[in-house]
C-alpha cells in the first residue's frame, strides 16, 4: 500500500509539491485548499488517516492551531506516533513540540 500524503495549501508552494508527489507515482496523494477553486479533494473525501501532512499555507498567529486542527481531522502520524493520546494530551504535546522548533 502506498503511503498517503495530504498537501494542505495549494498555492505557489503547495501545488508544485502536490504535482511532484502525484507524478512520482509513489504516493496516494490528496490536495486541499480553503480556496475551492484550488482544492483537489474535499476534506470529507480525504481518508481519516494519512502518513504525511505537508503544510503549505502562510504563517499567521493562528498557524499552530490551524496545523493541529488539520492533524486531528486527518490523524496525521507524528514522528513519535503519539496519536494514541487523548485529544487534549495530543494537542498539548504537539504545541510544546512546535514551540521548541
């Protein structure tokens, strides 16, 4: 089974990433953008679990929360597979991890 990849944000950066992944033939690729004219898949059409999440949207003061919301919606695996934690613990763990970067 091919790894599932979701690219969120299909603008100048995300669209080429999406296209390269599709062209490689090595992944099951999904693309989502809040701009309906750019999106390839609706969130409801994306599997509940993906292996890789590429985030390609601009940074704002809500960036971390937005990324965590996508991670929760699609159950993207973290590097330590901490998705087995409760949602609150999961969110706290990843907020701390992202703040350390």
